[in-house]
C-alpha cells in the first residue's frame, strides 16, 4: 500500500513522517513550492519537538517524498492507495464559520487526479463542520466514481504531535463501507496491535468528535478561569481551589489550570465554527454556552493588561515592560491567536515600551508585530523593566533564579499570568508577585 498526504502544515507533515515511520511509502503534497523544497531537504518550517529528526530519518530511508503536482502524486500512488487530506480550515474573515475553500479545492484536485488510476480511498483528517463529509462524498462520486471517502479526525497537541500520532489515546474513523474500514485498519495495524482504542462510526459522528473534544476542553479551561475571577473578587486563591477540585475523580486536574486562557490555531476557531454550524442546523441554543466560554477566555487577556497597569501605578505610558513568551503555548513557535502577543500589543498601544522574548517564537512574532521590541534572552528582555509579564509557561522561565533577574530590572514586579512560577521563591527574592486569581 502506498499512502499520500495532501497539505504539509502541522498535521500533514507530522502525519506523513509518522506513517513513513510505521513502514509505509509516503508522498506528501503542498501547493507552496518553498515549503515543499524545505521539507524535501529535511527542514521543517516550524518548531515541533522531534519532528525534524523524524523527517530526516524517513527521507534518508527513502520512505518519504514531496511534490507539488497532483498528477505526479496520483500516478505514483496507483490503484488501491490511501490519500489523506490534511489542509487547513481557518475561520472566515469577519465570521465565526469555517472557511472550507482549501479543503474543497484539495478534494476536487485530488479526485480529478486519482480518477484514471482505479479504486482508492480518500480520507479527510481536517476539522470540518458536521455535514461536510457527506457533501464531499457526493462531489467525489461525480469526479472519481471508483474512489471512496472516509473521515479520520486528528487529535494532535502542538508540542506533542509526534507522540500523539504514534501513540494516540484513540482512533476514530467515519466510514460507509466495510471495505473502507478494512483499509484503515491496515493503515493503523501497528497502533491497533498496541491496543489503541478504535471507534468506528458514521461520517457525522466522526466530524463531531474533534469539535466536541475541543469544546469540552475549552469549557474546562474557561470554568477555572471564571473561578479565578470570583477568587480575585473574594480574596481567595484559585490555585488552591483547583487543587481541591482535582482530587474529585469526576473532575480531575488535567487542564484545570487557571491563567491567561487558550489560543492557537484550533481551539478558538473550532468552537466558533461549531457555534456557527449549530446555528445553520437550527440548534444554536444548544451551544449558546460556548459564547460565554469564549468571552471568559478573552477577558483573561484584558485582566492581565489591567493588572499590568495596576502594577505600574495606574498608567503604562512610558513604562518598560518585559514580556516572557510569544507562542500561544510552550514547545511551539505557533503565534496564531496567541494570548501572549495579544496582551503585549495591547500594552504597547497604551504607551509602554514592550520587549518580548520567546525561546522559539521570536522570529514569527517579529514578522507579525514588528512595532514591538524583541530580545535574545529573558534577561535581556528584563533589562531596566518596570514590570515583567510571564505569558507563556516555557520551562526556561520557570528555571530562572529570581534573585539574578532582580539585578537586571528597574522594579521587582512580576505578573505570572500562567500561575507557573514558584510564588514563594519569587517573593522571598524580594519581588512583588501577582497572578490571575490569587491574592
């Protein structure tokens, strides 16, 4: 069996390299010629731990290749191939709904290319509004009658993408025939042999799994952040509250971490697209609660800006502010909808001189926000700062000695918006330590 992957973003590159690691011959396609050239030379154009090493190994082994040509890909794959489509579904500009332009184009181009080469299986992995697979199946039947569609949602966490592909906590496939199920069982045979749970379902249910999981996660994050708002008003400590809640087996402690909230290229746009699709289906009231989940998340950013202003005696005008973190989460250089950069830009607009440092995302941040100042280290960013904002919880920041940092700043004030620093240690070193949801 030969396998192809359409789209070489986080999902596509990881999926292609991991399928090659599982022993398949894989060809990946993207319309971006520069990206394809970089990948073919062994360079991943974004940061993901372990991925570049895996890519190099599979290229050297001859199991992985890249192209920009659908006809070349289809001819190489031949009959019986499995084609995974991993293109993006961004949020429409000015709307909540998902933009399906790229996925529609990818399936159209792929179906036309594979049509002369006999039976094959096309598999969607992108996160799409429920009902998309059914619509695409009709279109594929017109363009490539011998091709069949299946849906296989992804559950990758940036920073753990390779691990989540090779050792997932579950596999979900939406199919309309036993033949499609058998084919995907062959693809994932090694994972199934390792007792990874497999859920076989219909198209609509498989499409709902990813957005439902993301929505539940967003609810959990925003719940504890809502409790942080209450704790601030009541003089309580949200970290102690979260610890107490975590011991309840019905609740658990994972993602029950108060802080600046979620961002990135998935969670925000996925829950908004889910709300939009619910409205189209006439059940918008069923997901009305997600509007408040989104609002709570955004309020954490505004509260961090307010807290910075408070620490600067009521005005940010002319103040020097150090920002530690630009990526939306640690172990990534992804700045899409980054809470850290949103806060940094907001503070800059209020007249502060903002200096940003991130271990991996500084270059991406500089391209997106060129008016901010950037540093090559955490200590350089902190130089003569009136306040430090800890906005992305990289281990590098946790490991810093607050006594050493104190020698670089103008005023020893720190805002830990991720509740990740050792509060007692920083206070013992003479710092005024503030965090969201804590006294």
